């Protein structure tokens, strides 16, 4: 039975990947941080048989311990401070977790993995945010990087480290340059889920409006369930390599709003959307669109869920969740009343 260690198993991708690996006969180990992580129950429900290990990407000894206990054939490093907006407000933490965390996982493999590093296969969750202020369109594996946020800079560091450990130590290390991928499990701080949830709540009369930042930026949005399959495929190849994973389509936040509101029968959403300076970024990534030809040709991977289907899936899931919450408690969940976590944010620098 192959053994896989996943950092970030409590996140969107960690849950989908854990499900996929269990379904493919793996013994799955997941790193969980904190002394009482509220997401443990969800992981245990969705990833049956998972073995959870306490550890943190900022704590090397805990990572060495996780590698020693799990003795993994495959390591998926998905853990990160992944919210770009937060990375300006907590730049040092982002550097420590999203950047230096990669170094610590790689060193844990070197320290605990013995001399033969080629036995372990390593996946690094790199990002289209590395392309940032893009030098060519569409972006491919060879496109130069120009990150626009502390998050993007930290991911670029992690990407080059992954390449370097492959070249220095013969580690089977792959970097997946994944473009935005979403799902009903997406965190409520990200724009797709913020909108899908707001649209559901507005249509149910639980919320009047949603406050957003830049509506003009464009992203290449795919479905997270499709993207974790690409991660797994990278580690099944004969040789390690880096791959762009994307749909090849780009859409603006306005188009996202069109599709999401149309799902609940609202054609003109202008009265429901407010502009709020807190949600504009100090430096924006204006447009991203990926060329995943290499992943298609080498990995045999292609996305199954398109943009409209993805947005509708998310709105439908939020409608069901909000209805269930109301029928269960008689009112909306207090954390969700005026926009969840984002309610407490102070202005971006
Ligand atoms: P996510 O939902 O935000 O999950 C992030 C995970 O990292 C959570 O499990 C979180 O744990 C964990 N984490 C944060 N700080 C940690 C620390 N100090 N030690 C250990 N674990 C820590 O992100 P996602 O969307 O699943 O993305 C997975 C990975 O892919 C991330 O590295 C992200 O940067 C990258 N990525 C994502 C996308 C995308 O569009 N989703 C695109 C490209 C790359 P808690 O639950 O305890 O907070
Ligand atoms: O923003 C704009 C915002 O936070 C998308 C992460 O998974 O994908 C994700 O990063 C766009 C940006 O995702 C709001 O300015 C407007 O242009 O959903 P997002 P992201 O920054 O693209 C990459 C590939 C990753 O690697 C990351 O980990 O939407 N936008 N108004 C807004 N964004 C948010 N969050 N909230 C708003 O109110």
C-alpha cells in the first residue's frame, strides 16, 4: 500500500487530494497544525482512515517527526498562507510558511529520509501568482516570473528550491504551477466563494449586498477536484518535471458576478455590489491565463468542469448550506451575517 504525506490536508486541495488518494488505495497521513484544530472532524469525515500528525511548517522538528512516522512514498506540500490579500498584512508569516516552509519540508526529507532521496516523490504547490505582471500570454512553464505580492514572492522561492533539490540531490521533486481552482470547499475569503455565498444569501433575504474590490481583474478558474488529479499524475511519471495546470480560459470578476447572480434569477446585479477600498490590493495581477499543453500531452490531464458549471456548482452548494443553516437554527450562522472573516479586516496598506 503506497503511503502519502499531505501538508495542508485541512485546506480545499488537501481534502480533495486526501479523498483521491484513499480512493486509489493509499495510506494517507495528514499534517495538522495547532493544539485544537477545528477542521480535524471534517478531514476525518471526508478522508476515511487518514492518520493525522501534529506539525507546523514553521517548525522543522515536527516535520522531521512527521516524515519519520509516515515513511512516505509521496509528499504533497500543500500547506501555506494561501490568501494573497493577507500576504501584505502578514508578510513575514507568509515568508516563513509559504516560502521557508518548503525549505523545511525538503530538509525534513533529507534529514529523515536517509541517503537515498530518489525513493521519495515530492510535489510542491506552486502558483500562477509567480507570473504576476505577466511577460507573455498565455503563461507556460517557460514564462519568466514577476510576482506582485509577498505570497507570489514566497511561492517563487519555493518553486526554485524544489527545482534546486531535484538538481542538487536527485530528489523526485515536481512543481505544479497551478492557476486558480475553486470549489464549494473554497475558503470564504477568496472572491469566487465570497460571491457564491453572498449571492445565495442575497437570494434568501439574509444579506443585502456584497462589498468587493477590483472587478476588472481576470483569472483562469478551474475546479479543484480536477486539479488534485494533475498533482497525483505528476508524481507517477518516470522523471520529475514542472507543469502548468490551467483551463486556458480567462474571465473577469464581472463575468463571475454575471453567472453567479443569473443562477438565482438576478440579471442586473449592480444594486447588490458595493465597491470597498479595503478589498483592492497594493499591487494587482491584472490577467492570468495558462497554457496547459504540456500537462495535457505528458500527464494526459485535462479539466472536466468549465467556468459556468463551476460557478453554478458553488452557488448551488451555498444555497443548500444556507437553507440548511436557517432551517436548523432558525437564523443565519452568526459568523456569516455580514461577510464572515472579511468583516473584521482593516484597510490594506
Ligand atoms: P487553503 O485552503 O488555504 O489551505 C491551506 C492549508 O495550509 C490549510 O490546511 C492550512 O491549515 C495549512 N497551513 C497554513 N499554515 C500552516 C502552517 N504554518 N503549518 C502547516 N499547515 C499550514 O489552500 P488551497 O486552496 O487548498 O491550496 C493548497 C496549496 O496550493 C497552497 O499552498 C496554495 O498556496 C496553493 N495554490 C492554490 C491555488 C488555488 O487556486 N487554490 C492555486 C495555486 C496554488 P489550517 O486549516 O490549519 O489553516
Ligand atoms: O482574488 C479580486 C482580487 O483572492 C482573485 C489563491 O488561491 O489563486 C488565489 O489567489 C481576484 C483578485 O484569488 C475581491 O483583487 C476583487 O484580482 O480569489 P482571490 P487570487 O489572489 O487570484 C492563486 C493562483 C493562488 O495561488 C492563491 O493561493 O479577485 N477581488 N474583489 C477580490 N478578491 C477577494 N479575495 N476579495 C474581494 O473582495
